[in-house]
C-alpha cells in the first residue's frame, strides 16, 4: 500500500470519527455517508483557502494594513463576546 492511500484512509477515518463524535449519527450511517462527508470537508477547505487568499491579497494592497487587520480582529472579538454573553440582535 502506498503512503498516499494510507494518508487518504486515515483522513477519511478521522472525518468519520469526528462526525460521529460531533453529531448523534451512528457509526454505520457515518460510514455510509463518508463520500458526502469527504466532499463537504473538501468544499469547506477550498472555500477557506479561496477566501484566505482573497483576504491576504486585499490586505497586502491596502494603504493601512494594520488598521484593517485590527478592525477585523476587533469585529470578530466583538461577535464572539456577544455570542458568549447570549445577546440576541434584532432581525428585520
């Protein structure tokens, strides 16, 4: 068995085990859903890489990157704190 097959097998097993741990799916059902889980994780990873590159390029081209980065971190911190405190924002 090549190392690629071994790495792919371990990755799929980890995805299935984490899915069973996080959700209340049975192990057998998670195994049956393994192809869907792999596609979903791959799509999510692709989106993270894509938006990470977009953000990085945008940050590099701005005039004040520290200000933009500080504002972004501050906004994320505010959302996290409000979520932890249980604040419900009004919806339109």
